[in-house]
């Protein structure tokens, strides 16, 4: 459901609710920094919360707004737990497997773009990342983001401005790095 849609009704069947929203939850969790190896568990955690609390959804906001709040809290809590345990993920090794398909070059370009996006998002705090993802990728308005994250509109603007600055710095750093690689390869 896009942010411009105002369907506040929720399917009464939980399976239907899950099927209608699992992609949004998966995408939201991934974009706000849940590691690929943890996504399946995080999605399950979100839907456990949804199952327990869906009866309390009042329809004053869009369902996806309510759902994103749960995703944000789950991601934040997982990040806190990982920090306390000092977890290290081996996802990067798995993600770099060689693709031998005919369109491997296109896949590598897309993979490179995704890695660049992930590095840029990783440079942001969770709050900045959530605002950036909702505004730039999910196309929420700043007013919708303020409602979703339950923060003042000015805070949304500030976080978005800072996130965009960090994103631009990450892009410039990546371009500079690519240029250094090209220069050293040509020597």
C-alpha cells in the first residue's frame, strides 16, 4: 500500500494480513538496517507483535504507518541486543558469491549499487536512516514520517537533512575510492 492510500481497514484474517504486508515489513526492516541473516527472524518478531496488538489498531493512521512503527522498534531492539552481545555477521561473505548466470555483469552492477546504498545507510543513525528510508525510498511525506515515528516535524526535517548529507558524503567517498582503484589498476 502506498503512503498516499488511506485504507485504514485491516483484514480480519491474520494470514491475509500477513500476505498483504510481509513484503513491506521485509523491505522496511532491511532498509533500516536489519542484517540479511536476521531478516527472517525480525519479520517473524514483527508479526508476533502485530498478532498480539492488531485488535488495538484504531485506524487513526494508515496500517502501514502503524506497522512501520513496529518494524522500527524491532530493528532498534535487535540493534541494542546485538551491540550488547558484540555480534559479527558473516553475511558479507555470502553476499559476494560469484554469479555465473548470463546476466552476471548486470547483477554485479546492481549488487554494487545495493552495497553502496547499504554503506551509505550504515553511516546513518537508526533515526536518520528511518527518516531517509521513509522519505526517499517509501515516498512518505515529512508529515507522515512525523506521525509514523511519533516525533516533531522539525525533527524529521533535521534528520532528513543530516541523512542526506551523510548519503552524499558516502557517495563522494565511494566515487573517490573507485577512482583510486582505477588509477592504481592503470599503473
